[in-house]
């Protein structure tokens, strides 16, 4: 199980926002096997009593809503009972309470179930939906993983210290102030890159195919935005669109505008849509599908029923007819995986890149009433017209590349070349 999903500390990583995608929780009367809600002991402190109520609410939410009803049965209940007893016998220490929540979540052996920090109120000065400004170097990154001790740069924000210093997507930060970046210390890395405006930080950067180099940056206020990128690819009549990974709420409108601009003088013969760094559960699935398909495209399988995915498609500058290639990578997660998979099985798009992770589901988020901690709960599984599901397995592209995101630069992009070949081959 990916431990990163269990890290509770809010590290401020742009693009990793998780929100409710389903309806409200069902009433207590319809709970699995109709268990009676445990009674809060009268001889505990008010703090412990509040934690027990939160714990019981988390258990109720999981038992009622979690996609796999068998996983929240009697075996799981034994762990629940043990952890509840620990809370009741404790002194209300928050860290131990969170550990108990994480243990009942971990027992489900599903990395899509997670304990999340309280939701942050939206920034009053930033109605666009992106995270607010901060002082740092200005990069969107992927944290280290087991066997990959690096911070991988996914995007560089315009006019940021990183942009001015020439850092690029695909670069990897392998040390900060001379201390190597490691998987074990992944939760400490973002704070080291951020700091007071005017302060300096030296990082060691590795560009694919080049020796590492030290770069000293002066931190300054950064607005975490990476505008949509689109162009007509050189020596082709193929359009290319890479949506903004930090403002997914604008993706449909931005993509539609890009399509209009690309086709303003003459229609493109094909389109490459780049979703290789699109992550999380904010991807506007139905809205993006509406640009390229119409009608029923699949279903969402829930615990007790199936729900059709019906799309009211609309052609924007020929978007419903244009030959389409979608780029994905090992970094593509969430509803972007469903988008690619549904289009693949409909025969509407060729998928190019590396296999995805299968971190995909329809979610609800249960907010605990006392602590305001949140439990992310998978409630639905996306199923294609060919009855395929990618949850936990990942999506295999039509054209599989041997090169991961960090193996090449934007100037020598094998995925993009493969996509052009797919769209131009007879």
C-alpha cells in the first residue's frame, strides 16, 4: 500500500485536492447488518468522548458507503473494536486518535481509502479554484516513491524562481541544501523548498541525460498556476493540448477555447490531448467527455446498483469527429484514467504512454463532526462498454512506451512522437 496516501500532514502539494463526488451518507437505520451505534462511556473526558463520537461516525460512514461491503464485515470489526477500546482508554492525544483511524483504514487494504486533514477554506483572493499564493520556488512536483529518491518536477510556474533559473518539467531535485532527497523523509521536503520571501535555497537538479548541477534560488511569492499549453505540432497538421494541472475546474472551457483557436484558420487532422500529469479526483470527467463523445459511454458500479454514464456531447471546432490520441503516464490518476479508458474502449481514442496506477474511483468524503478530519471513501467503480474496470489495475495504453516521465525532456518526447505516428499512419 502506498504509504504516501497515509501521510496525514498537509504538505500543500498543488493539484492534490480531494472532494466529495457523491451524495450524502445514508441514515443509520440502513447500516450494514444494522449494528447498534456504540455507546460513549460516561466516565471519559469530554475530549475522549468527542473522539469516540468521531470514530463511530467514521466506522458508520465506511460500513455504509464503502464500495466493497465484504471488506467491512466481521473481520474488520475486530480491528474496529480494538482501536475503539484504545481511544476509550486513552487520554485524548490527537496523534493516537489519528493512528487508530488510519489502522481501520489500512485494514481495508485499499490505498484509495484515506484519512485526510480538515478541508481548507477557499482563498478569498483567488476565486479561480487554484491554491493560494505562497513563498517558494514555484514548481509542481511528484513526491519520492519507494526506490525513487527524487522530487520530480511536473510543471514550472511562469515567472517563478524556478522558471527564471531554467528548471524544466522532467527535471528531478535530488538534494536540498546538500541533503539527499529520500523516500523516508518525503513529508519534510516541501517545507524545505518553501520559506520567507528573499531567503535562498540551493537544490541539486538532474536533467535527463545530463550530470547533476547545483542551482541556488531566491524564494518569492508564487501563484500556483500553469496555463494550458496548446499548439500545432511542427511539420504536421496535428494539434496538441496540455491542460493546466493546477486548475482542473477550468479544463473544459480552456480546452474548448484551445480547440477553437487551433482550428480557426484550418481544421487540424488530429489531436493529441496530454493528460500525463493530471492527477486526483477534480478532473471534470463528464464535461471533458462531452467534447469528444455523445450518449452512453459506460457505467458506474456502486455497492447496490449501476448508474449509466450518459453524455450530452457537443462538437467544438470539430471535436466530436477529430482523430484523437490521449497521452497518459504512471503519474496519471483519478478520473483522468477513467476518461482515457472509456474513450479507449469506445474506440474513440488511441491511448499512448505508460501504464497508469489504477488509483481511480468515484468518491465521497465523510467529515468527522468534532475534529473535522475527513475520510475519503470509494463508492463507485467506472466500467467501460467492454465491461473493463481499471481500479487497482491501471490502464494499459494501445501504444505502450518503455520511457517514464523522468526519462526524457520535452525537447525529446518519445510519447508525443508515438502519438503523432498513430494519428498519421495509414
